[in-house]
C-alpha cells in the first residue's frame, strides 16, 4: 500500500504543472498569430495598454492570451509585478501622447496613450504616478470625445461627453495639481448661459465661474490662466457695453472698466512674471485707453 501511494505521489510530482498566466500590459502594437510563425494566420492585433496574459515563449515569440490565444513577436510588454513597471508604462504612455500631439489627426495613438495611463491607475493604484496617470488618461479621452461633438450654434445647445473619469480625478486626488487641471477643463460645462453678444450678462456669469475656480485653487497650475480668463471676459463685457448699439450701457461699461483695472492688478500681484499677467496688463491698458478689444467671431467654448 505504501509503495502504491509513493508511486502515485511520484507520478503527480512528475506531471506537467499548469503555469499561471503572467498578467502584463502591452507597450506597443503587435500582430497576433495563430502559431509562432509570421507566415501563419493572423488572429488580430494587440494595442498598447491592453492587459494580456503571457502563457509561454518560443524563441523570439511569446504566447499570449488577449481574448484569443496566439503568438506575438518580441517582448513589448511589462509584467505588472515587475519593480518599476509603473515607470515603464508611464514612459510608454507619455511617448505615445507626444506622438499624438505631433499629429492632431492621429486619434488611435492618443487612444492608446489614454489606455496605458488608465490601466496604470487601474492595476497599480498605489503607484506615485497613479494620480497623474488617471488625469492624463481621462483628459485625453475627454478631449477626443469633445472633438467628436458637433459645433453648436449657440452656447445653450452645447453637449458634453461623459465626464465621470475627470470627476474621479477631482474626488480621488483632491487638492492635487491633477484635480485642479481636471476641474479647469470641466469649467466649460457651466458656460451655457447664452451668446455673449445678444446676452452680455452671460459674460458676468462666466467671470464668476473663473474667479470661484481661482479661489478654490489659488496656487494651482491653471490658476493664472483662469484669472486671466476672467479679466479678458471683463474686457469683452466693457467693449460690448461701451460701443454704440442695442447693448450700450455706460453704467455697466464703467463698472467693468473698474473691474478690469482691479483684477488685472491682482493678477500681476498673485502671478507675477507669467504670460497671463502680461496679457491681463494689456487688457487693462486697452480698456483704460478706451480702445475696444477685438471681439471673437462667436462665443468661445471656454477659454479666451
């Protein structure tokens, strides 16, 4: 009986053990083949940022599972539990993001970069890069979806894509530069009061939004720009109210002139030596010299 048990144990120990899949993230695009041969049938394509399981190796080929089981050439992937994997993934994402910025029509590369960023956050949430990765991935996706939105005739008709990932940055990484950047981008969602030229009172509401943002993030990475955005709108309101026409109102024009002078001075004080402070000074100079600002062709979708 003992000999039989020992024989069974020996047989079990000698039986080929099933190796668990190594969870990895693809760093580059790869063709998936049915066998370790580039002349074999193509099963699909692996995109950067996709999570794959590594099953086996055969020379220059790696057997992977990504919805389907197949073989890829090279080793353009990083195992998630590798020390420094987050830096490698982040580096791959930034390289693709830079490539996409060099070609604004290359949406596929931008999507790949976003996938890398978001999976870094999703699978390595304790990484020091997690907050920035979530913001950059969410921001890329937001910008791509915003670009797909049709141009609206009036601000009231504006439509915005799903902002849940951007709001996740704000809630998960409160009081960080990434939350400040995300919230700045989402300010545009509030600018639906109406057309500046038919309803100039809408400009004041946008000024308030920017000023509230600066109060919330006084030293944030976008605060100087937001402070300028407010001054610029005050200058536009002064221009509309001071010019002859249906909207002319000298009392409101004088009030906005005082606002421009005060807020431009504060911009210089709080954010000295920035481009935004200099541009605010230009607006104040024009208003004080009774030189109307150049009006945009239509109400902008956020920003100057």
